[in-house]
């Protein structure tokens, strides 16, 4: 009799998604076109692994608004939380951490077409069964994109010769261990965080594997990255990287800013020189050691007339130790 009860329980757990599928599709909304669903089924956490999780990868296209909704099977305690991740950045979540509100949905419109990761777990590590439904929000009748969830390797970016935080999403194995390697450079583990340090431009694969107590592999996952040099910052004046600027506006500005299109703090960039010149080659230039416009640079700028040109460059030291001279940005006085 006990054996029959155990088998029955396992069958219910295995079939738990079908009973909520219709409800899950309704909760996606009438203004959404169904793309795919994520079947999440996790056992209760343990002392060593209090929160278990599953991950799913899918390509999202730029400019398209996506909606992710979750539906929990009421026969299980677990309440599903799904997060949309791009490396270490949380782009969206069904659970608002600050307000502690479980919205059970979120929308996101990517700026870049690429493969993203959905991380799924149940609150407090409870046993649960739920469906996540990914839909495309539509305003009218449109041609639907060819959209498929994939477990194939993905291409993301790592920067050469610096420590890149990477998310290793693998289900924990009781009394087991996790092994992480990279095909280009090295992996550093520091305070529970994995850091990838690729040494050459090109590509790199991070291979994550879990082993049980007998060193038998339980799961393995490979993620492919593109390895590039850190890009140079782009100087900006008055919020613009070049273009036309009025004499009155120019007189109000006290400093130069810059954009740096990486997922790192601008504080990691050391400013060596701010260069203001009357030609793009910097032959006649005025330099200072900070982003604040110096008195000599101010006198030069004040002497410019309508239709005169000037150029701004930065000489910087980046976190990888390289020293760069940024491309000059051109402004015209009007």
C-alpha cells in the first residue's frame, strides 16, 4: 500500500503542469501571442542547498515587448519566482524584491537581439510545480517572429584581461561539488562569485559541471562567449558626443562627461588627460588632468566664434591596464 502511495505521488508531480496549462495561457492576456512555456518542477531545498533552481535560455529580439507570466499549481506549496538575466544583471522579475510584492508577471523590451537566461526558483526553497508562459505583446495583427527556446550554447561578451563576473546557474547536488572551467584564460572563485579572466581575443567557453559525492557527473553546461578588448570611453559635452553647441551653453558648462558602453562602473576608468584642441589631430591643444575644464581651456573656448570648430579627447587608463587616447569628438559653435 505504501508503495502505491509513493508511485501515485510521483505521478502527480510528473503531471502537475498539464492541470494548470489552460489557466496559465489565460493569464498571459488577450493582447499577448503565445511563444513558449517553461515547465518548472523542483523538490524542496535542503540545509546545504536551500533554494534549488532551473534555467532556460531563449533569444529575445530588440524592439519587441515580451511578457512573462507564471502560474502555480495550488497542490504544491511553492510560489514560483522567475527572473530574466543578462549575465549578472536582472532585467525583470515576477517578484519585486523592494516592495515584496509577487506580481507573477513582468514585461521587457530588449534593446539588443541576443540570447537571455530565465532563472526559476520557488520562494523559501519549497517544493513546487508551475508554468512560466512567454508571450509577445501585440497591438494588432502582426507577423509573428520565429521564436524558439533553446539549450544551445550562446554568445555573450567577456572582456580580455579583466575579471568578468559570470553567473553559474547549476542545480546543487547533495554532498556534491561544482567544477567550473574556461577554455581561454582562467576562472577565479572569490566569496562565492565566479570571475572569468580570458587572456586572448576570440572566443571562450565556460564549462560548468556538478558531481556527486562519488565524483560522478550529474549535470554539465557549456556557455560560449565572445572575447573582446575593453572599448574606449566616448567624451560628451553637455550630454552630446559632438555636434552643434551654442556659445552661451558652452559658457555654462564646467566639465566634460563620458559614456562607456560596458557593464562596469565609470569609476574604473582613470582620467589621465582632458584634451581640448582646435584641430582633430590635437596639434594645438590644451590639457588638464581631470574632467573639469581648466582656465586655459576656458580661455581657448571663449575665444571661438560662430562656425568655429573644436575637438575633445580623453587619455585614459582602463581596468585592463591599457592606456587609450579616445577618438576626438567634434563640436561646431553656432
